[in-house]
């Protein structure tokens, strides 16, 4: 083997070993890819890369996380009594902080542990910068009385795709809310030239839509 060929092989071996030290989806013991200009993927970017081979880490700031958020309001537990009989007639109101549409469950009468099992869909235009507001109210003959609420970011459902959990009601003496979440992504990639008036915002193909069944 000639000296030049040996040197080339040795450098290639070093290059490969250095690349093996790189963990593209997170930091690992402080080691990053020396060939990637210090660009690393966050956990959310890992989700985007998995869903679309067209994702370019150099354009991660130009991604708008659009999609459909499906929320199943399952039940509530241990709500505070709201009438003289020690019961309540609770219902739930849901809306996005940046949205205008409000949706609500049916009223379940005379109970502190209502069961709804109702599913609602929201089209979310920018999930990274929005909040879900979930309020529990008591229906009254002359109106409604506020019980408590949950304020949730959409980060977890973006990362996990689907989950179910129990949430403590804020502002209430007692009470928990059981809900199920599912995210169907339809991210939009903003063309770099759009800011200069030369390019559109274009959506990802519908092939990214989730095929999981809706929870009833």
C-alpha cells in the first residue's frame, strides 16, 4: 500500500469515528457533531424529521406547527359542591388562546364526578405558540358559576402524538379533569424567500395525517 493511500485511509477512519460520536437528536455527554457547524436537533425537531424527510434543520425556525388537535374530555373527579344539595351540574368549555372558537360538553346534572366522553377537534395554526384553555363550569338556572380551569401548552402532544392524563383544576377547592389528546400534524414550511416577497408558505403533503382511530 502506498504512503498516500495509507494516509487517506487513516484520515477516513478518523472521520468515521468522529461522526460516530455525534448524536443527532440530542446532546450526549456534551459531545456534538464536529462536521455540522454546531447545529443540533431538539426533541421536537426529531419528531419533524421522522415525519418528513424533507425537513431541513437549517430551516427549523421557519416551521409552523399546524395540525388538528383532538381532545376527549373523559370525566372529572371530586368537584366542589356548587348548590345547597352538595352537588353540581358541571360542563366543560374548551378553546385555544389564539382562537375564536369555543366548544363545550353537555351538562351532567347532580354529580361531583361527571362522565362526558366527548371528543372535540381544533385546527391549530401555530401549536408552538398557543395555549389550550379548559374551563369547568356549573350550570345554573340563572346562568353559570365558574369552578376551575386548566391551562395547557401543546408541547407534550406535539412530542408524543397521543396521550391521556389527569389534570388538577386551578382555582378550585378540589377537582381533577381526565382528558385524552391526539395530534394530527400538518406542518407548514415557510420558504426562505417569502420574507423578501418571492416565495409562498407551503403545506406538507396530506400523507402525514395520522391513521390512528378517534377515541370514543
